[in-house]
C-alpha cells in the first residue's frame, strides 16, 4: 500500500471527536431546515384549494348564465317584429254625416231585338231625349213577312175546311132524325167539325204570334228618357238572340242590347248608413248632395226608403235618396256625397283605414300595451272616409294602434315599437 493510500484511510484519533460532533450538528441543522408537516395543516391546504376551485367554477357558471341571458334578450329583441304605432284622434261628430254614393237613373232598360232582320233605319243616337212610344229604329224582316203571309193562307184554308165540316155536320143531324143516316156517321161528322174548329184556332194563334213578331220591326221607347247607348247601324243583321252581324264581317257583338235608355228626371242615390246612425235614416228626411263638377253648389234630395235591415257583413243600413233632376244637370253614374243630419253628435275615434283588420268575426285593430305586447281589439266602425275610418266603440283614445299591421301578427305577440304618431285625417 502506498503512502498516499495509507494517509487516505488513516484518521487521526485527535480529530475523531471533532468529526463526530460535526456530523451531529449537521443532522440537527437538517432537521431544523425540514420541519415535520402536521395533518391539520395539510387538510387546511386542501380545503383552501377546493374553495378556490369552487369559487372559480361558480364564477364561470354565473358568467355563462349571464351571457346566455343577454343572448336570449338580444335574440328576443332582435327577432320581434318592428311596428309603427300611433294614437287615434278623438273627434266629436258633427250634426251631420257625409256618406259616399253613386247616382243612378231612376229607371234603366236595355233594349234587345225580338226579331231577326236587317236594320232599315235608326232615328235617335246617344244623348237623345225620347218620349214613351217614340220610334227608335226599324228592322226589315222579309222572311218573317212571308211567314205571316203563309200563316194567313193556312188560316183561310182552315176556316174553309171548318165551314164545310159545319155544313156536313148540320146535314147529318137533320138526316139522323129521319133515320136516313146512322148515329155513328153523325157523331163522326160532329167530331170532324170540332177538329176543323181546333185547326182554325191554331192557325189564328200562329197568325197572331207572327204579327207580334212583325210588330217588333219597330223599336220603340218603353218610357220617357234619354238614349245612353246605341249598338246598331244601317245594314247590320240583327238576330233575335241579341247579336248584330255585319255582312262580310261576321258577328260584331253577341248578346248585346241595341239601345240603352235611362229615365233621368229623377235620380236614385244608394248610400250605406252606419248602424250607429241608423235611427236618423228615416223616410222623408231631407238630404243635401254635393258633386265634384259643381263645387260650392248643393242639391236637395229626400230619403224615400231603406232596407229596414242592417247588413251583418258591413253593419250598415242601405238607404235610397231621390233627387230631382228635371234640369238635367246631374248625370247618372256620377259620384256624390250625401249629407244627412243627425239628431245628436256621437263622439268617435279616427284611425287610418289601413289599421283596421277585417276578420270573419268582424273588424279589429291591433293595440300595443306598455310591455310592447299586441292585443287585437274588436271595434265597430262608423263612416269610411277613404284614407281614415270612424271607430264608434271598442277602442280608447289612449290606446296606441299599429299602423298597417302584418297579417302574421297574433294576439299576445311581442313587438318592437319604432315610431309613434297621431292618426291623420281629423282634428282633435
């Protein structure tokens, strides 16, 4: 063993206690640096960790719930249909109501041809005033004329045969009393006389029928009036079915009248009176009429009759107003406004006509409450003034209504209000 190895393995006895003391001191120092962990401390650490994790989980869940709520609220708000609402206008109805009407001739008659032939002449055009029985046109009917001649000849033959049969029958009646002829032969002659008389009656009826048809060659006015249409001309072939035919051109018009005549000395005006004003639509009530072609002028009419029943579809009473037109200033077919006086004013609400919903069970308007929820309200309408309409019951002045509602809107549906205005068409 070398000296170096000997020095490595040998320990100086004097140094041994010092080494032992150093080892003991190091072990104590190591114990002080790594103290022993107690079970209570470890449990406390675990509890703290679990609380932190639970807090993080609850925070995450609440955050996601809040985000879902915001998303649902945004979705509901964004998906709700947008509507424009406006407030109805409260108006005290005046002491008269104004109703639209159309003037009609008191009597109108289309005149058709009852016989077939060519137009020989016509004497009155549109706008002509004619009297009852006045000649309007003449139709040539050569075929019908020949048929009438033939029918008269057949009548003469039947009358001659009847005369011979009568003479024979009378002779047999005298001879049978003398037993010169049999009763059977006498009865046969009597029966032949009756048959000949029947043939005479048939021929007479045929002649009268053709004479009646021939009389239709003359087209005459059935009453006093004015010609409003003429659909024939000279040379046209008129058929009894109402067709006019021009030679070489074929049928010009089928089932069409050849003249139209209207009695215009008195005109009728039919008006639909709302149910709320039905008690004022009594026979004899004086009405005032205005027409666009005479601004500032009024014409006087009288309510002469009504239907005495309210139409369940429109809730109106049909009434007729007659107006004197002997001056000829008013024209049939003209638009007019009929002013009827009412006994007492009725407060009404004015709404746009496009806000009214027509359902099978009546009229409705869509209202919106403070929570932007739709409510379909049943209403009763008054006058229809074109762009606006009167609502006499079912709606309150402070209820906002939807202007021009969609057909898909339902009761209880949420909406998004974008604007609010007042209803046009009336003064509050």
